[in-house]
């Protein structure tokens, strides 16, 4: 296991002259080639990455002070093949049905990634149109977990998580509409934050983030990198409140004491696949760590959350299906599951969609009322270890089965997407097979920073480490 170095460490090494952005890029490209069998990356433009890295090195020589304010100066970076875009990288959403046409300009979030010093050079693997918690598109490649190549790194940001866990990059772009950042983070032993609704910029091409259930940020190796990304990338999103009332910046507060909070504990589920013993124990252990830090514990009956989970699945189904129906020009060119989801959307009425919107509002309200009783919810992130490759096939048209498989694997994932609240997956130990355990913290709107500070308590009590060092990090 290697020491937990991160993107901020690599940026400081570049700024201090211990390495260069160009050298870091070459190391990332070499690691990507070495790890090609993982299937983490679906597209690479080495020339794009090299040119951008060389420009940063030239800029550092001319204006070193300017680059001190960029938290990730010269750090190689991978965009997800779904969501925000940067010029030159052709997003096709894991599908052979879309033309691979590189955009000429950056989306707003893509621009902010670059402004933070990150250097995009490729796209990570996703399931077709993000419809799975595994990343195995028929168009390829098939993403594997670096910790056990026979298992999935999760989805839909599975390629991103695999790339970070393998050390190809220190952090990578991720999106989350139903656990798609947090599930891969849990599968690969990483940090994954779904930010508060409205905190991050959307568009112009990603529109309204699928009815408001999707959010973008990163998967990373450290709370610090996630906090830095949140600080630098969030706020002032056109069409939303300037900062979504987030308490920013988060990074300087990470190690500050957290006032005593009421922690709601949910270690089991009332419906679906039971939580395995090791992951339930990880929740209880995390709760004990927080109690030792002065927080009070309040058990929450899983049966109370079961109807909210069912409602969240219904909302997810209708929003995803209608969105896909609107944007799918030719169902003959997509995977059978994708076509079935799109046909489901085509068959929905305006009333169906309006009912889903009302259900989303009521679900959000019910969760917000729970936060009148507790300050934070602590739950399992997954019901068991990362599933074997092939556990989420797309060669069928049973949409209900797909959603049920997703809910069984990550039972408390979709709730935060529908409610708009922040949710954070963090590592918390390893199981007997050496695979990561993870817990999830869910908070009320705009509590993103508080979740990261609580997670710092867990990290301090049980630090995490990695099998693969970050490529390009000087000794």
C-alpha cells in the first residue's frame, strides 16, 4: 500500500519545480497504457494533453505567482464520457449511436476544471447513457476494478474511479444522477461527493442536469482534493443562486472541530437485498468514531426510509426515461436496455411526468423533515462488495429489473439525488477479501462542507491507503 498522496501534492511538486506538468502528463499517459486492460479510459488525446501541460510549464516560468492560486496546477485529468465537456474530447456517452465529434469550446464546468489548473487528456468509460451501476458498454471498453479485475469499479463513473484508484490520475470528473459518483467511489476506495443541487454549474449542453437529479464534481483520493474542487468549481452558476448558500471555502475548515451533531444511524435496509455483515459493521464502527468525537447517535428505523427509496426510484425512472426518449434519435443503434428505457419514456404521458415531479417534491420534503430530528444521516453506501463483471447486463429490456438491481446494490443512493441534498461516500476499512468498505453521509441542503469535515474525523481514525501511487508523483 502507498501513502495517500493526492492531486494537491502533485500540483505543489509541479509549482515547486520538483517535477513538471509535462513530466506528470507523460507519466499519466504511460500509466494509462500500462493499465489499458482495466478499460478505464475510452478515449485519449495525448497531443492535447501534452500541449496543455507544456503551456502550463511555460506559464509557470513566466508567472509563478499566478499559478500559486490554482489548486491543481499541471495535474493530469480525465473527463467523464457523459456530462460536462472540454474542447477536443468527443463525448459519446458510451454509445456507438452518437458521432464522435469533438466540441470546439468548453462547457462552463470544463472551463472551471482548466482554470483550477487541471489538464484534461482523455475520457473515462461509462455504461451507455449512464444507465447502470457498472461500466460495461457494448461499444467498449469494459471497465474493471483495479483492486479485483473480476469485479466492477461501479457506474456510471466507473472508468473515472478505476483510473483514480489505478493512479493514472489523482482525481477525475464524475457525475451523479442515482449514485453514479458515490457507488464507484465506494467500489474503488475513493472519496465521492454528490454536491447540493444548484451548487455546480450546468450547461450549456447538459441543460438542467436531468430534472435536477444529477450533479457533477470529481472522484478523488482525498477529502482535501474534493474540498478544493468544491471550493474552486462551485457557485455563481447561471440560473441558480450565486453560491447555493454553501459555507465556502471548505478546505481551511477541514481540520476544525465540528460542533456536536445528532447523527442518524441506518445500518440495515427494510426492503431488497440485505446489507452484508461487514458493511453494516462499518456503519456501526463509523458511528462509534463519531460518538467518541462528541456527537450523539440516533438510530433511524430503515422502514421509515423504505417508502422514500421507492418514491426516489419512481422519480428516477420517469425522469431518466423521458429524458432519454427526448434525446434518442434512433433506437435501432443502441443497446436493448437503452432502447427499452427510451420506449418507456415515449409511452409516458405529461401527467406521468407531472406526478413524478410532485413525488420528488414530497420525497424531498419528507427527507428535510427527518433533518429536523437528526443533523446528518449515516448509511451503508453498498449492500455488499463490488459485484462481478457482468452483473448488470444490458442485453435485455426489463427496465424494472435493472432499477431493482441498482437499488439492491446501492440502497440509499437515489434518495439524495431526488431530494437535492449533498451525499458523500468515504472509505472506512476493508473487508476480509481486502476490498474497500464505505459509508455514506447525507446532510441537509448546503451541508457539503459539514459532510467533508465529519468525514475528516473518520479518515483520522481510520486512514485509507492505495495499492497504486499517483503517476508522476516525485519520490
